[in-house]
């Protein structure tokens, strides 16, 4: 029988935001692992004719993972890699040309465990831009559940994406508003994160509009109080060009794993499109139980 002492029952918490090598404590009995993959970058809007110049699609959120594992399943050292941030698509400056897709989110790994990055936001075209899927939620109890997706850019305004209640996933970015010389078009808001009672605890970035704030708002980082373990929220989509010189830039994703949003559509011979927002980097938390 092992006697309880000052070491039994205590823990050691390590947080990693860059890649490296973990060394297991010789006293460790169990290990908890939280992983967040990187969010994807949003797509930039099309530069084209009024009302057929879509905003870029919001990027997909990074995935997340949670595991509780006996220490014996790990080596004395394990390599880990934290998914870096992902760039959004660059603004389109050429008339009658589609936008540029964002960059895929980067995977986060710890030993043989992985949390995937989100898929990139699609480029703005002449029609509504399809949504981009996020990384997956991996746990020991429910593997490979789809993460929240980024909204597609639209000729009109885009809608928000909300995280599944009660999980640790980040959220997708909002789509950019379309270019329209007759009506100012709003970008979509980034996804919110709610608690188990469907109360919003972390808001996504707000969508931009030329008649107000043109650029999309950045997503918000995960909370450090209240016990809600989650990723960050997606950025808000940039507003479409109406009478200005450019479409709105998409907001950046919140840390960790929030997706960048889509840039607003531009108007040929008048306004460049907006660039897509940057997807946030991933993160690892390791809890060793002695």
C-alpha cells in the first residue's frame, strides 16, 4: 500500500505556445492533455461588378482535443508542435478577379496525439462563397466530432457561427460582405462561445459595414476565469465596398484556435477588396498528476 505524503495528489501544470520537447516528471502517474489546433485564415473578397462581388469566406476554427492517460503511455520525453497562426488571403487589386483563399490552420501535436487546424476561408467569387470546415474535437469519449465552420461570404450580409454548447472548441470566422454601390453590405459576425445554458460567454468579432466601422472586429481570447475551458472566437467579416476605396479587412481570430474572417468585396475601377483575417495559433496544456 502506498502511503499518502506531500507529493501524492499534487499536480504540475505546463502551458506551451511554441514547439519543443516535454520531459515527464519521474513522479507522474496520470497525464491530462488539452490541445488546440490553429485557426485558418479568412479569404479575401472579389473585386468585380456591383452586386456580383462576394466577400471572402470565413476560415474554419482550429480543432481541440482532451485526453486523460496513464503516464506509462508516454516516454520519458515527447516532442510537441504548436500550430502557428495562419494568414488570410491578400486583398484583390485587379478588376473583375476573384479574391484569394486564406491559409489552412496548422495542426497541434503532442507525441502521437493531434488536434487538426481549420480549413481555409474560400475566395470571394461572383456568387455566395461556401463555408469552410473547422478542425475536429478529439476526446477519449467522443472522437472526431466536427468543429464549427466558418460562414461563407455573401453578396449581402453573412451570418454568425456559434460553437457547440459545452465543449472546448474555438469558433469559425464570419464571411465578408459583398461589394454593392447601392447598399452598404455588412460582414458576418464571428462565432460565439456559450455555456451549457446557451448563455454567450465569449463573443465573436463584430461584422464591419461601410456606414459604420468598415473592418471586421477581432475575435476574443479564451477566458481565464469562471472555469470555462475553451478556444478563442472567430473574427468578424469585413464590410463590402459601397462608395469607399476598399472593402473591409476581416478580423483576426481569438487565441487559441479562433479563425480569421473574410474580407469584403470590392468594386472594379473603384475599390479593392478587403483582405482576410489571420487565424489564431494553437496551444497545449499539460497537467501531470503525482
